[in-house]
C-alpha cells in the first residue's frame, strides 16, 4: 500500500495518530512525518508495520471507553426529512437543491435542521475566530482560519456536508471551489439547545474518525470549553471562559480567552431568562 492508501485506511478505520503509534509500534513523531509528507520514502519495515494495522482485514478502532455508544447516539429531535427520500438516503446533491434559507447539515445521508444562532453563540464563535485569525496573520502563518457558514465535505463523499462554527485549515489544497474538502485541523462547535446532542454525539465522532486533530465544544451556559485533542487520550481538557485556553495544534503557543466578552454574553442572555 502506498502512503495515500494508508491515509485513507487510517481515516476509514478511525485511528488517531496516538492509537496508530500504539498499535503499530512506530514512534508518533515518525508517523507524523510520514502522513504529512515530510518523509517521502519510509523504511520498508515501517511500511510493513503500518500495513499490518491498516490492511484490508483490519477492524475499526474506536475510543471504546470514553466514547462508547456516541457513534450511534440518536438525535431524532433535530433530524428532518425532505422530499420522497428517507433519512440516510440524502446526498450532497439534495443538500444543494434545498432553498437558500433552509439551514441544514448532512451527516451520513441524514439531514439535521439548524436553528438560527442566538447572540451569545455568535459572540463566542466570532471572538474565537478573531483571536485565532490575529495570531495567524501576525505570524504570516500558512494555515487559514474560517468561520461559519462554510461548507465542509468532511468525508470526501456525497453523504456528509457540515458547517462548523469556526476552524483552522492548514492544508490549503483542501479548499476547492469555495468549500473545504476533507478534515480541517481544528474545529469549534458552540453548543445550543437545538444542536447540543448532535454536536456532542454523532458530529464529534465524525470529526474524530475523519482526522480532525482538535475540536472545541463550547458551552455558553456553563461558560466552559471542552478541548478534545484526538492525538492524546480521549478525555477532554476542561477550561472556564476566563482561562487562557491553549490551541494544542500550535503546542499551546496560541491561547484564547473569552473573559473579554463575558459582559456581552450577560447582555445577550437577558431576554432568554
């Protein structure tokens, strides 16, 4: 198997880099160099070890302890049907055929309705994007920050199209015709009552298995950020809004704090009480 086929199998089987290192016995740093293309011609023994783990007879690897059951979590309260097809049969073509004012996400052929975001949601997503964008631009970085709405064709198939609240894309070749084709490096989902179950369940699992390196789930009600770094053990690091929250794909050099917008959140939530 060549490197591109190994990448595809890694995605299909749901391995994180840390899990693949553990299963194959290959050091994590070596794997990262291989899968990022820094190492052009890996050693024969290394390729053999990878093929044993990622070969045709390999079974999917999942975070069985921390995420048991999340990949089958039912979120029927947000699933919606359109036209004559049944849930599970919709495609990206159906997604683009919907009216412009109909906001949905497509996950494994299932449509999920997206309510218009409230002010606190927008304050948080915008502030995270602002701080990340400032960091990257000041350093003339290669990665690209983005904010919703932006279509992400996560699995590179015709059954899933998502709109994360914010993110970072380091492989610019994945930006094609105005959409992201494949897994971004970093994603943010701001939880809301109508999407909380979906974001914490099926959507988080999709991100993990697709190869997203880091995902933040932001709880505006509890003023907490759950930081999932999928290259480490699966339990998230928890941070309050007034903490300096490290973006771990930058080894913590980039830190985000939401303390400055706390008064805005209080103001935006007044009418919801």
